[in-house]
C-alpha cells in the first residue's frame, strides 16, 4: 500500500519498489513505474497501484476419481503481474487518493481466476484416474496438468499475469477410505510382525538351550579350574611362607647389623661430645681465670689511682686550709680591737642557740650606752 501524506491541499505519494504506480490526470498518464514519489492534487488525480512482486496463492479443493472416490487436493501457485498497465486496464487497482487503499479487491479476483482455472485442469485429470493411481502418481500428474493448463490459459496473459511455479502438496482421500486403504498394509505389517515374533521366540528358545549347555560346560570347567586354583593356592602359600621366613631372617640380620652400627656410632659420638665438652670447659676455665686476673689488676690499679687521688686531694685541701688560716690571721692582725670584738660577737652569735625574745632592763641599757659612749671618745 502506498504511503500518502497531506500538505496544504496537496498530497504526496511514496510507493514501494514492488508496487507499480500509475498516475492519470485529465486522461493523461503523468507518472508510470515502480517506487515512484510525487505530489498530486486529490480532486484531479486517478491513481492505480499494481503489485509486481511474486505472490503465493494456496488453494484446496475436492475432486472425484474415475472410481467415484472423493480426494482433497492441496496446491500452491506462484504468480506475478508481468504487465502492470494491462492488469490495471483489466482489473480495478485504483487506490483512494487520501488513504492509499484499494477501492476494490483486485487480488481476490486474481485468486479466484487462478483457483478456478487450476481446479478445472486438476478435475479433468483426476476424473480419468483411479484412486490407487491418483494416490501413487497423482501428485506429479496434477502438477504437470495444472502448470500446462495455466500456461496455455489465454485469459492470464490478457490480464498481464505470469505463472511462475505450480506445486501440489498432497492428494488425500476421505478419512474412511484412507483407513480402509491402510488396513491391508497394516494387516500385512502385522503378519510380518507376528512371523518375526515367532521366529524371534524360536531363536530365543534355541539360544536358551545353547546358553544352558554353555552354562553346564562352564560349571564343569569352573570346577576343574577351582581344583587347579586350590593346588596353586597351596603352592603359593608354601612359597609365600618360605619367602617370608627368608625375608624375616634377612631383616633380623640387617636389624642386628644396623643396631651394632648405631651403637658404635652412638659411642663414638658420645666420646666426641665428651672431648668437645672437656675442651670447651677448659677453654671456659682459662678464659674465666684470665678475666679474673684482668679484673683484679684493674681493681688494684683503680684502688691505687683512688688512693693517690685522695692523698692529692687531702694535700691540696690542707694547703688550702693553711693558706686560708694564714690569710685570716694576716687580716685579723691588721684590724683594730673594736672590729675584732665585733667579729667575735658575730661568730658568737652564729654559734649561739635560737633566742625568741630578749628583755633589756634600763640599768643594763644605761651601762651599755655608757660603754659605747666611752669607746667612742677613746
């Protein structure tokens, strides 16, 4: 279907590549071809859209064979419109200028034409064919006759239609007839199945007998093999006991030899460890003695140094006290008696106990002031 849009009173048509568009105005052909796109006015345009792609038409119809049996024919016809101008002139492919939809039903008319033509040729060939022949070779015969008849039909080229292919899918009788036709084959298949069942049972019985004989022979052989197995097991057990005894003797000898070697190695290791311990103890003793001697020498040297330092300090302290005493004497020898008395009082005050309060009577204060006055005059 063409795509038509509206713009300010004009219409624009855009066709598909598989649609042949014919545009007439005033009886004149303006546009003609597939996949066109153009502007037109709806009031003056006459449009036709003819599909030019291959189309499939499926059809099913009933026919009667020469032995008056009804069969259903399923076929498909592939066709195309090879002459769109001729088809548009013979059939109504006009479209609505507003919606782009066909005004009529041209494809249904083409389908009716092809179906009736194909049905006519199929009925003609099946009417002269029996049901069994139709079911065996009827598909190919009907296909060839329908294809030939459609190709020779004068109305199809006159309408611009070309038949591409014809396919007949199936020819089927009525369900009752089909079941009746299947019955002999089913009976034969059932007989073959029964015969196969009987043969299978006979073969099974024969095989069971052979299996029983084989089982008896197998049991006899199994008993003989078990006897051989018992003898072989006794031989193997005896051989295994001998081998175990020999292996135990070898293991005992190896264990004794290993124990002796381990004892010798342990003794040798103990001797080496004792020697190493003695040497280590001796070295530690020598090192301890040397360290004690070094410590004693260092202590003696330190004591000597301390004694010398104490003696030197005592000598220096005595000299300092002597010098200080001499200086003190020199200073006091040069000072007058009053100053000495003041210094004596100061020293005495320094050595006196703590006195919280002193009470001086007037007599004592008068005497002291008198003395101080006399001393000042002197």
